[in-house]
C-alpha cells in the first residue's frame, strides 16, 4: 500500500493550481470560522459515507486544524483507491504562511 505523503503549504498551492481538490475534514463550526478558499467540506466522520462526492481521478489534499484528522482521512482515501496527500500542520500552517482564509463570519480565524 502507498504511504500517505505530507505536503507543505507551498506544495498545496502548486497542487491546487494543477487541479487538486482541498478537502477540509474539520467539524462544521471550524469550517464556518475559517477555511481555504474553494475547499470542499466533509467532516472526518462523514468521509466514508460521502466517497461518491469525490472523483478518483483528482488528487485530494486533506486538511484539518493541525494535520492529525486529515492524515486519518488521507490514509482512508488511499485505501479506497483515491490519490490523496495531507497538509502537514493543517490550517495552523496555512495561516502561519500568510495564506487567505474565507469564512461565514466577519473575521476568518482558525478554531
């Protein structure tokens, strides 16, 4: 079995330009507070039931707050035949690198 690869923020930006999908596996309140623009939200517990939402011919970049939950999601996706990577450091790393957040609130943040 292929091992899940961790990627940094710069790599994620390059992968997205190349057509990768950012999959945010955090909980609803975390997603609403701040997220990567154009990301898809499926909380970790829902991933197994929502595999039909994802295309197997598109790289999936899994994201959570710190990288732990998204690592679990990425490993699961690999086992299901998807091509997946994990954003090392998660949204914390994303913000630390000065990347843009969008949110359902006035001031996007990471919770």
